[in-house]
C-alpha cells in the first residue's frame, strides 16, 4: 500500500476490484456505499474518524513504518508527485516536471519521490538500501578528496627548495652504529622525487650491502642498508639530486654523508670522468663501482657531465667500473654500455672510463646512403668500430644485380674524412681572410686603429657577457627566494682519446646510374669488442631529378644578343687641327 500527499489530503490506494465494485470514487468514503451520503452531510473530522476506525488491517506486503516515513520525507510537494490518473491495472510512470508554484527542481524532486515510493512499496528493506548507498557515496567522495597531497591555496608563492636542518649521525662521526641515517628538512617533502619513481632510486650506500631501504615520514627520511651496518666500516651515503617539496622545488646538488662504525676515516679518493665514447660526451648519472681485492663493492654516482669521486676508501688495488644503469637496478646488465680499468690507491688516483656496448654479435650495416652525384656511398654500422681499423679497397665489394663488380676508388673512415674536411675548411677560411686583408689599408696608423677597435669591441663583449650572467644569477636567486649561488664555470671535461665512429665513406671510380639495384659487402670488419664479421646490405640509387621542361623551353626560345657591342668601330680621329 502506498500513500501520497496532495495539498494535505490523505487517502488509501485501493485495488482495481474495489474500485470496480464501488464505482471508482476518489474521496475517503469511496468503497463504502453506506457512508457516501453521510460523508457529504457530516463534517470532515467525523468522516475521517469513521474512515480510520473501519480501515482494513495492514497487509504483510506493506512497508514498515520507518520505511514509509522515509519515503514520505523524500516525497516532494506539488502535483508533479502524483502524475496523471491511471486506469485499473496500469503501472504508474514517474515523470519529471515542474510542480505548481515551483521550478524545475521541484519536478525532479517529485520524480525522485515517486521512485522512492515505488521502491518502498514493492521491496522490503529498500529504505535501508538507500541509506547505505548514500552513506557509501559520501564516504567515497570524502576519501577521494583526502587522497591528494598538496598545500592549501593562498599566501605568497614558495620558490625555495627544502633545506636540511639535521642529519643523524653527524657527518664524519666515528664509532657511530645508528639504526638508520635520518635527514630532517624544514618542510614537508614529496614521496615522489624528480626524475625517479621513488626515493630509493636516489640513494647510494657505499660499501654496497644490499638495496637501500628508504622510509618517508613527511619532513624526514630514514636510510638503512638491506643487510644492516657492518662494524669497523667507513660508510658513505650519497643522494642524487631530485628531492623536492610539495611545490616541486628541488635540491639540485648531491648530498653526501660519511661516518664510521669503528676506526678512523681515511682521507683517500678515486676521481675521474666516465665518458660515452661514441657520443663523445660525459656519461651523465653513471654508476661507478670500485671493487676491492676482498670483493667489497664501493659505489658512487656521476654528475650530469660524468665526473665522479669515491672518497674514504682503504688503500689498495681496485677495479674501477662505470656503466649506464638504464633500468636503475644498480647492477650491470648485458645490453648496457660500460668500461673498467685497474688502479692502485695510496692517497689519490684519477682515471678516465670510456663506456661502450660490449657484445659478441659483431657489426651490422644499417644504411647505405648515396651521396655526391651517385659517386660516394656512406655506409652506417649499428655499432662503432675501433679507430685503428684501416679500411682498404679490398675490404669493400660493390656488385650490380647481375653480380658484375663496380670499381672502388678509395675508402675513408669517419675520422679521416673529418680531418680532411676540417683541413679544407681551414684552408678556405684562410684564403678568404687573406683576400680581405689585402684590400685593407696596411699602413701603421690604420693597423693601430683596427687593433684598438678590436680591443674595445672584445672588452665590450666580455663585459656584456658578464652582466648577462650576473643578471641570470640574480633572477635565479629571486626565483628560489635565496642568495645568489655562484655559477659553476668549470668547462665540461674533454676526452683524451679520439672519439669512435660507426660510418665509412666509399668513393667509386664512376657515378652510378639512377634508380638501379646494387649490393655492398664489407670483408672482415672488427668491432670495439673484437668480434670480426663481414656484413652486407642491398641498396638502390635514387630517381633522376626532374628537369623543368618549361624553363628549358624558355631558355631555348630566348633570342640571342647579336649586337656587336664589344666590336664597335673605333672613333675617327679628329682631323681638325686646332689653331
């Protein structure tokens, strides 16, 4: 049984059989023929009291009192809650519309109330289900709002990075056996560092004793090795740049913490540079290891230009290795570039490492490019070859589709071609400068004037560069909200060895015809790892360039200059004699 409210009137919803028997009345006395007249004659209060006294007992499928009350509370006022009059046996359709005296919101409330009455009247316990759904939705929204870590909006912008206020144990402390190394900051730091997925990827503990365990607790972090701290050992904890606060203001320098669990801390170091030999630049963020004779592994990380330094190591021989840790697992994998060397440490040692990919597959030709009017072939390998490998014409075989050979005039590696091109470019520049110098006034006064002007211009350019650099420092300091940090003017390191290349240049005796298939094979080519192989590859010459027929036709139809301007007769001599 359901109930509806319509301007304060309350009536019972009767079954279709009762409406057919009583004539389908709508008042409280409908369904009671004997009370119809008395209803009209009596007052409203007496009729209602008589109606309530003679109403039928509650059926077992009626909703409980609390559920009906819940449905009544959710019922909206107005006629939109009733909808159109239904015929016997017709299901009620709840629509949305505007109630009398209300807006669109009232119509929506009516539709919702109708749905609540239908559920409450048909399914026992529907009120409890609705209450649980509402509570679950509120809890879900509240939990989602609390999941995002961020500072409250408002206030001046924070552009300064976090500052370390305390380190436990103290740096260079002796005899300290801490449970963990603790760093406290002046503000809350982020759990996700810059350039990494978690804080553990930034931490290096030397000597290596398992993975580093890093715990985050708002404004502090704790660090400990997986296998614990060993006695009588000097530890160095190094943290790469990447720690940042909640506003992405980070620490741009390396943090290094040194302490000893027993014994003195030696003042020794192994320094150097790790290079990417093929790219001819420093291997940024390379993992550097120094392996002692007792298999103890000391680790450090290189900076952005490949410089590294391992400090406070015991004296003795070490195998120093550097590799590009692409998957951040702190171990050397087969496909990662690396290099190693041996040093003997007494107090200080320096070395350079040239990393490249070590494998036993050998070289493979990836591309053959046709250049210089189909006469020069640029052959590109997938890996570099050693610089001491001398290519000759016997090592290059070029054949046509019918296996007939093509004559090869010369072969140059990339280093030889680079030296030759630079020499030609310098000769060209010197000749141009000499021609320009010949046109200038070579007198002493003019030369002194030019020298003074060049000196003034050089001084002005240096002063302008210094002013711009200082202005950049001030702008960066204002952005950080701190003092001016001196800029590192140290030039990037340079390799002592020449770089390696992966390409050669083959010059043919004659140009190749357009759009033709060929095959090039190299004989006994050695890789940096020492593997010898004879790779080959097919290639084709490009199509012939299109000729502008319209321009050629215009040139052929152009009228030639047939005037003999250059062969004009000489003027007649003046035969008139002046008197």
